[in-house]
C-alpha cells in the first residue's frame, strides 16, 4: 500500500485511522457496512458475536442430550455359569467411565473451539503461513478452562461441603497428558523446527490423543506396569445413566429440565443416580434382574411417535412455559424473561430441526448438532476477522479473550453442573484437564495436519507459524500459572480434605486467586502478541 507523503504531517493516531479505513474493506453481509463508522461497526459485530455465543450454548445443550443417549446404549451379554451351565443375559454398558469423560464429554464441550480452529485452517489452506485465530483461541480456552472454571467450581458446593477427586490415578494421568500437551507444543514451535510445523509433527500431535485414551483406560482398569498403584474411593460401581423422562397418560414422552443450569442436559447422570429427583426415570444397563424395568428402543417406539416428539420440539421452542412468568414477582423481572425468550427463541426454533435424540441411540442428533456448531463457528470466525480488521486489534488478542471465553462457555456449564450434582469432584475437574488435552491434540493437531499435508503435497513446504514467538510465550505463561493453580488444588486436598468447597472464606479466596492467574495470562499474552513487551 502507498501512503501519500502529505500524511507525514498527521499524528500517528490519524495515520492509523487512515490505514484502517483503507484496509478494512471486508464486510459481513453487504458492502454498505464499509460506509458505517468504525465504532458502530465494532459494536455491531460484537453484539452479533455475543448472539452467536448464545446460539452455541443452546445447541450445546442439545448436543449434550444426544451424548446422553449415545452413552446410555447397552449391549446384551450372555453369561454361562461354568458349574450349572445356566445362561444369564445381562445388559452391560458400552462406554467405559473414564473413556466417556475423555472422549464424549471433553470432545463435546471443546467442539466449538475445535470447529473454529479447523474452519480457520480450511479457509487458509494453500497458504504457507498458518492463521493465529485457531491456535490463539485454543490456548486461550485452555487458560479459561483451568482458571475461571476452577474458580467457579470451588465455590459451587454448599458452605462447608467438601468434594474431592476419588480416582487420583486417572486424574494424575489426565493431568500429565494435559501438561505434556503444552510442553510438546512449545518443543515443536521453538526447539525442533522453530517457527515451522512439519507434517510428521502435526501427525504425532494427533496420535498422542489416542495414547491419552489408552493410558487413561489402562489406569482405570489398573493394568500392571502401566497404571499408578493408587486405589480409588467413593466411585459408583454401577454406571447407570438417568434419562430425564416422565410418564404421562400412559405415553412415554421425553422432557428435559429447563430451569436455570438444568437446561443443559445432565451428562453427568451417567456416573450417578438422582434418586431424590422425581423427574428422572432410571434406565438400567447392568442386570435385568434389578428392581428397575429395562426399556429398550423397541419398547420406546411402541409407546410414542418420533414424529410427535419432533413436533413437540418446535412447540417447546416457541412456548414460554419454561420461563416461569407466573413466578415473576416484579414487572421488571417479567419483562426481562419475556425479552430473553424472544432473544433465544430463534435459536431454539432453528435447533428444533435436529432430529429427536431417541433415534439411532442419539447418533443422528449428535451428528446434526455438530453440523450446527460448525456453522456457528464459521460465522464466529468471520466476525472475529471483521473485529480485528475494523479495530486493528491483533487476532491473537481477540482469540485469547472474547473467542476463548465465549466458546468455553459449555465447559463452564458442564463443570458447574458436575460440581453441584456429583458427590465427588472427578467429572468437574476431569472435564477441565481432558478438555485442555483435547484442545491441543485434536483442536490444534487436526488443523495443522490438514495444512501441512496440503503444503507437503502441493508445494513440498512445511507450515510456517505466524507470530510463533507470541504463541510460545503464551505457552510459557500458561505453564507457569498452571503450576500455581494445580499446587493450590493439591494444598486444598491436604489441608481441607478436598479440592472443591470447604470453608466458605477460603473457597472465595481460592476463587479470587484463580481469577488473578487468568488475568495475568491474558494481560501478558496480549501484550506479547501485540509487540508491547
């Protein structure tokens, strides 16, 4: 770009404004947006970005419901008594406790970030330099998961209530792979091939996710020579999922709780029964001889029509029954709930097109939900580019802050639900550590694998990382603050007997400390990628 020499008499601020006006010709819907003032455009794009995050939360709720149906799938196993030769048919769970946490739960809550990073990589395919939006979002999301989410989970239990990790062995394995993920990323960015990612480095990054799954499963099953010799305690022996369903007029209709955080389907019911909750009907997957009546998919289809359930999804998306308008004590609260319903209703109506979770064990709803999440993630990448273009803010900074926080909201909700409803802290904390591992091994590994494979085939060149020094610096800051975070969790277990809850004052002090660590990461990382430090 050529700038008129007459502009040398202008101030640096004026020149910056001229540069922005000349370079930011991109628009979201129509070209007329470029004629609007930069301030108004920024506000407009930020509001649209926030609205997309609301949509991500809504579709993630449906995504969790589909995961519940996938996880509750059981298989019939015939056991023959070696003495009496009596055959007994038992229904065993298909999914392992630990593998479900690391795969379905962690992958599901991290999919908005993974989808965003993959879309960013596909958009930039064919370029020798990788974009910073995807890696920045995933590293920033890891910081959000570790610090603010831990901060919320610590204060969620009731005053004086302590919740601790029951299976320390599995958590240590997950924590090891989480820390190693960021050490590995620093090694390939700064040590082996500085500022460059090769195809083999990207491939091995993805393969390490399989190693994590195998190692965690081995620890859960206590395989000799591989597992840590630590006994688990208080873990439910029977892994019985709870289906949020109610019987009405002799017809089986599925209804999910819709007040507060319970609008997110309770994926953690796969670990624990909710006997105190009358809205849950338990579907056993273990022994048909138990007191529960086994209900298979054929029985369900005999009692209700899938079409009627699908139709009810559209009705529920429009109706305002779940807003508790009659309980609104003030007109202001009533108006607020109505406005919120009007704001969220378009998303709910759109996501009502996702087929009912009762079809094909939830897999169709699972896949359709992923497609909707990917669509929203594409819009988020477009809006992020526009915000960076209009404001001149580095894309990494936007990724560390707005994108990381917005796309990590499902992680926050999921861990908060686990901290509230489970008797142990396993799933709440496992969701955090596993999500951080998934962010690197899958969220960064897969996009880099796509780009490096294309560059290797098309140009015979590796993938160059834009602002690799800034990303490496963020990894160092994250690793240092992570040590401080985990050390406090260990100290809380030694002093109070549990990682979450405990004395109310100390819980809030811990919460403030974790939030401080997050602010340190965000500020230092933003200053580095902006070239200020």
